[in-house]
C-alpha cells in the first residue's frame, strides 16, 4: 500500500465511489494507478501501447478502405450516388457528435471497456446496474460480431478476385463461410501474441491502411477507362448529387437515411473526410449501379472496379483492400480483449 492517502475527490476522474473513499494501492503508485484506484479498479494489464499504437488499434478497427468495400451495397444500393455523397456527409456530422461525446466520457472515466462503467455513473439514482447491464451486453454483441463481419467481407473480396481471374468460377456461400472461419482462426492466433507484438503488428497494419487508402483515391481517377467505353471521364455533378437510385420502395428521404448504414462503419473527423473523398471518387466514376449490385462476383466493390478499370489495376486495388481488411479484422479481434474487462467489472 502506498503511503499516500487521497480521497476520490482529489483525482481528475468521475467515479462511482463516494468522494470520501480513500483508494488503496496494491502496486507502485503513479498518476495512472491513482486514477484507476479512484475509479475503483486496480491495474491488471501491462501498458505497452504507446499513443501511436493505441491510435493504430482504433484506426485498424475503423479500416476505411475495407469498410467502404464491404458496405458499398448499402450506401449505393439504397439511394444511389446521392446516398454516397449527401448521405455520407450528413451522417458524418452526427457521428462526429457521438465521437466527441465518447471522447469526453473517456477522458472523465479513463478505464478500458469503460462504456458500461460510464452508463452506471450517468444513470439516474437506482438505475445504474440496469443501464450498465444493457450497455455491457450491447457492447458484447458488437465485439462478437464485428470481426466475423469484417472477415466475411474480406472472404467475399478474395473469392471475387478468384472469379475475376477465372470467369468460369462462381463463389458459393459455403466457400465464403469456410474462408471466413479460416481467416478468423489465423487472426485469433495473432491476437494471442504478447501485447507488445500486437502493438507493432497493428502499427504496421494501420500505416499500410492509411497509405493504401490514399493510393486508391489517386489511382481510380487516374486509371479509369470510361472514355474507352464512350462515356465522359466523370459523371456530371447534377447526376451524382441529384439522381436517386430506386433501390427501395420508400421515399427518397427514407432511402437517404437508410444509406447511413454504410457510414456507421466509420468514425468521423479526418477518417470520415477521407472516406467521403473515396465515396466521391466512386460516385463520379461508376458506370452501372445495377450491374455492380447484381454481378455474379457477389461483391459490388469488385464489380465496380471491373467496370471502370483495366483488370490488372482492378486486381491490384483488390489486393490492397484485402490486406487492409485483414488488418482491420485482426484489430477487431484484438478488441475482444475488452470482454475480459467486462467480466472483471461485472
């Protein structure tokens, strides 16, 4: 126990403990341990993530390029190019509000897996346990479904690439499932490595994600072959921003709201802006939305690339996206360590 005795009120955190409580230290005291003690926790994990590698975990989970590739059907399939332009822009503003609110909560209650802790603190008197229970289990559902959904999209892109190389091959659902399970097995092994190794792995993966995203945003407009198809190099802005695709039976406004589903896979700020740039690139260059959505490739992103780019360039971009998707899936798998946190706090 440390010789220092400070009440919770002396720590710059928002705690469920009464202000008169005195934290008890069972390890070397420092500023981080003081804050955790004031929150009612003792440190259990090694702090081997730097500021950069912590950012890399978040950016790996964000995975703008593979997220866009996996959710293109929803952004484009419900409202067409207006859903990709107006839809992304509007939703990004609201997601930024959520991001800033989460940042405020994290700074006030800086503990891993702290959403359910924050729910307990902010709930009205007597409702803390229920709010915490709902928040914790909701977050658990996200954790156990996040990585499989990312890897499913990655498997679909890999099989679409195989179909492009061999047009006689048509991907089957069971093949997507088996490949997804195999990818998850590999990522589980990586996520079981020592913390410092995982930090380095995520650092390399996120750096590659950033570079690949910028490269793709540049390559697509530079290499498109729309003019060879007798089309203008880019679709007119009046069409891109105003011509709604009738992908649903709902009014245009509702279809635009439904396109927000694709944006939910992203965070806002710088990431959201880069994602919007990628949306604009695709919106201004796509040739046939129906063909992309209904292609036998089973992957609208791959079908779109094949519409506007030579096959070799398409395969190169798909390769970059698949590598980014693996990094994203592995980042989601690492985040499952939060389940240990929730079990501890339960």
